[in-house]
C-alpha cells in the first residue's frame, strides 16, 4: 500500500491523504488550507493526482479544513461518491454552501480592489453551483457498520468525539500481502466531555494515521476551565463588560451554549444576555438538535432543558443586526465566527472592541499560524483588523480546556494500544513542534518510531 500525504503534513489545515492499494485509489479528506493569504492561494493548486482516477473519497468529519476542497474534485472530473457518517454529510452540506458564499464574496471584494489598480478580477475558488453539483454524490453511513468503498476496500466509521458526526475511519484493504487495515484518526476529541460520546477506536489496525494538533501539551482540566469561564462571566456582569468569543460554527458554538446553559441552570452565574451572531452556527445548532442519537446520556437530558436555561439567548439574522451589537452595552456575551478570526462577523466586533478596556476576547479553539486569532493570543499592542490599525486594550483569554482536540496525554492514550501491538504509526495534522514532541513521547512510552511525512511525501507501507 502506498500513502501520499497531500495536506496537513506538518501543519494543521488542508487535510488530504491519498491511499493506493493496487486495486483502488482512495482519497481520505480533502480540506482547505487556511491561515495566511498565501496558504489560501494553495487551494487553487492542481491536485497531485488526477481526480478522475479516484475510486472513492471519504471524509473523517465536516470541518472545512477536512472537507472544503471536495467541490474542486467534482469540478475537475471526479464522478464518484463522497462518503462519511450521516451527520458529517448533513453538516458538510451546510459548511460547503457557506464556504461557496465566502469564496464568492471574497473574490468580489478582491476584484473591486484590483479593479482600482487596473488589475484583472479574480475568480472565486468555487461557487455555489460547484457545491450543488457535488451534493448528490454525498453518501452518509452509520457508525460501526462496514460498507463497500471500492474494489477490495471496505470502510467502517468509529466515534472520534471531536464534533457531531466526526469519525476515525477504518479501511480494510485487500492487498497482494493479504488483508490490511489502515485507520485514519481524523481529528480526535477529549474523552469525558459533554454532548459527544468519547472517542472509540477499533481494537486493531496495521497502519494508523493520527493527528498531532496538541502533541506538545495537555489542556487545563475541564473543571478548571469551566471555573475560569464562570469567573469571567461573573466579572462581566459586575463590570458590565462585553465578552467576545470567536467560535467555530460547528462544534465549539454548540458546546459553549451547553456550558452557558449549565452555568445558568446551576445558578453559578445569573442568566445574562448571550447573542449568537452567526447564521451558519444557528443552522448547525439545529442539525445538532436533530441528532440526539449520537449524544451521550447527559447531553440528551440537557438538550431537553437547554431552551429554558438559555432563555436569554438571542440570535441575530442580518448583518445590520450584527452591527447594531456595536452599540449595545454590556454585560453581554457575543459568539461569532470565524473561530480563528480569519473572516466572519467577529472581525467587526474586534475592530470596534479591541481598543476598549471593558471588553474580553475569549479564545476557545485552536488558532493556526498566520491567523489574526494566533496574533491576538500573543497580546500584541496593535493589530490590523479589516484594514484598520487597532490598539489592543481588551483582555485576551485562552480557555484551552474547551478545545475540540485531544491533548497530548489523550493522544498518547489513544495511540498506545496500536503502537504496542506493532502498528506502523504515521503522525500528520500538527505543526512541526507539537508533532515531533508527540513522536518523542510515543517512542519513550512504547518504543514505536512514528513517521512524520511532509507535503507530497509517499510512504510505501
Ligand atoms: Zn476538525
């Protein structure tokens, strides 16, 4: 078998791995590169394979850095199916449509600027039509059931505990050397979290391709993080502060609403105004509500009371409603996308709020290199937001314990049985430092030597 690591090899976006078994060619994930402008430009590069030659495409989950380039596959000649769990497929539809809108408005804005300089306009990476053309080929599957993917390859989806529908995908392949199984972790969540079930990988695999996002550190404990959030909200109430939370529309938003509902219900924080300022997040929240079957028991109970507990929740509709929030006094919590501040409504809240001392900015997810979110975490004195130079007087917080990604110890725990049983371990989806650190820790613990491929590397396994 041969693996080619196309994206997320030594970085955390652009996930895509090509698997060739001799009889079939399978692409696992097909994600957008995100971060700097030059990262976004890489999305336009030709694929290092002919899309027409693929037999199947599988998505581990719906986040755009894993699924966002799939419309390009169809546009460039791929005619087969795109597989994932049922919830992944449902969320992918939402996210891909939204992505097309972003690509189209981004291209329009850049074209306007270029026209002033007498330069030709830019085409969007893809448009809504390209997404609509892809949608009929999306196929949803149940967790834990085998399904045929291509000649000599079948797939099974296991809970990854990262977002709704997220999976570790097990592929069983007929090869010249006999049956071989390869397991793609996808993004892994932390065990013991509310809402989603814990990651539950299969017991055995010959090859394991695992993420390494937080390979160099553990998160603060979940209880400590909730206590920190509680303190922050109480202070916002006392000081009439505005709390800005950049959120990923799918995953973080729903988990945060759950935490806020819990804090209000238990009386730890008096109910205060909360605004969900993300149309995509509102739609994704509805998908979450419709999929109670994949929740843990606690979340099922909570889902039934969440509307009552969060009676202070407002949902904005139009961009004007969103801008009107600039004039609202605190105490107020605003959840807005995008999660890494590389676009979305959070930008105008930041442009208006960063210079104000009575504002808190609270990060709850991973901030990739090159994003505004990453720069803000380093507490700069000034940053550029939407073309304006803004002084940073707001308080900046990182609540690592609410991350959707497993921490270092949890990754090691997940990898341990595979490594001890002699599986080949490949680490991808991590910046160089965290990835190398995880590889060292794994070797120390189990003796296993992990492979750390770069972009475009081919591994014969
Ligand atoms: Zn993800």
